């Protein structure tokens, strides 16, 4: 069940886990915007919380992704339901 009365709190993980190996370690941590009691995957024990990056970090990640796509000789993207569910 989602807790909508959640106080925004930053993710407590390493910069690599939050932003990937190509991300900047100085980028702000994503904040939890929806908290769930349910496990994301029962085998991991991690919860299915939703996190959002700040606008600045999101734009930096988009620029990094665009640079990677432009430099790629071949680009393949594997997507699933998770790429669009938060957007509605």
C-alpha cells in the first residue's frame, strides 16, 4: 500500500547505485516520492518505493544519454512496463 503523506527524503545509496557508473558523484540524491510496504522483488527484500531526481540531475542524465546514443554505432534499448508506468 502506498503512503501518500510521505515526507520527501533522499535515497541513501552510493553515487554509482543512484546515478550509474558514468554519473557525477556530486549529483544530488533522488528523493522518495512514493513509499510502498510491498517488496519490489520478494527475493531481494527491497521495497518498491518511487524516487525522482532533481530537475538539474534529470537534465544532466538526459544529456549524458543523448551523448551516448549519438556516439554509438548501434543502439538497442530493452524496455518494459517500468519505463512508462510512472508517467501514466
